[in-house]
């Protein structure tokens, strides 16, 4: 750490922070994370002290506040988008369905064109969000629908799914949006319409994971 900055220094600060978190010294860990030369990364680790794998005391609302600061600090478009995604996930985890859906909508509004696949931020996305690649527009819209469906707001969920199909018909999310419209009909206790929609998924999107799910559900 005496060398002040550089990749090795950041790595040492990271491990020191983890050690402090494991000892229950979350605030001390945050101070070390925020000393990292990669400011966005350090701030992200600080936010994870409220809910991550090393957090002794979980505090999702405080985590939301930290990720909101990351988004507003705007270290980059990628950091802001990842933070907004995490905000939505945390609200969903707290069953704050309205807030979660709105967070996903705001993500789509601000970052619809952003795609993270082959750049330095892609690695962070894999680490923190657990996906290999992401087009934030259709992905966020799909998740807004899923949140609303979980809240049994089937009409609103269907609207979000239809937006995916209309705006991003060739996206990898479009088949799932179509399939999950069928699940909305199931939720409304309209199995005949659900079956009809699932059969259309098989015709329109053969050889996709969504078609496989629809086939299993039909059986």
C-alpha cells in the first residue's frame, strides 16, 4: 500500500477490505475500498459491504443508496448501467415491486442502446451481475415485465413484454417475452389463451430456450 497506486495496490486494498468485512468491520472496509485507484470499482466494493457475500449485517436500503451514488457519480456509462441494474435487483429482493419495475424502466430509458460484450467492463459485468453479455434495452424491459408478473400485475407485465417484441424483435429476450405473455394468461386463469400463445412461441422461435420452456409447459 505504501506505493500509493497501481493494480497491485488495488488488489491489496481489496483483500484488506475483505478481511475487515469478515471481521465485521464494514465501515473500515469501505474506507479502504474507496482508496482504490479504480474509483468506480472501489465504490462498487463499498456498496457490496451492505449486502454482498462478506457482509455480516445485510442492509439493502443502504446498498441502494450506495449504488445510486455510483450511478449519479457517472464514472462511466457502464458503471452507471450496472449500478442501476443492481438497484432494481435490490428492490426486487425486498419485494418493492413498483420501485423495481420503475428502476428497470429508468435503466431502459437511459441506457437502452448500451451493450456490454467485449470491453474492459464486460469482465466486471460477469463478476458482479453474473451474465456474459447484455443489451440493456431489451434485458431491462424484460426484467420490468418479470417484476410486475411476480407482483401479479399481469396487464402491466404483458405491456412490458410486448414492448420487448416490438422494439427489439431480433433480440435474445424477444422469445422469452413472448413466452412469458403466456404465463400472464396463466396468471389470469385463462389456460386456453396461454396454450395458444405458447404454441405461437414454438412456431415463431423454434430451437430457442424459450421454445423449450414453452414445450415443457405445454406438456
